[in-house]
C-alpha cells in the first residue's frame, strides 16, 4: 500500500489530488474556469436598486457557468 496522496495515473489521463493543491502567486490555471463578466460596485441608494444590482451579479455568474440556473 502506498502513502502517496497526489499522483498521475499511468498514461496521464487522470491526476488525483488527495493532499493539498497550492497555486502560488504568479501561477496560472488555464482551461478550467470562465471568468464572470465585470460587475460594477453598487451605488444603490434604496433596496430596489440593491436588488437590481444583486440580480445583475447573479445573472453574470450564471452566464459564466459559475452558478447553476433554475
């Protein structure tokens, strides 16, 4: 039995992370995530405006695939 927590299976088709994956400053992860569209800071002065800004943020997260839709 092996005590290796992180390994790549033979052939390189699958990498298993059983320990900690640390991504250092300056590193880049490509191909996994689609960034959400920019959402400006809210300048709402009432609840209705805040709801509108929040719903715009939710829509952008859904469009980027970072949050499931109904």
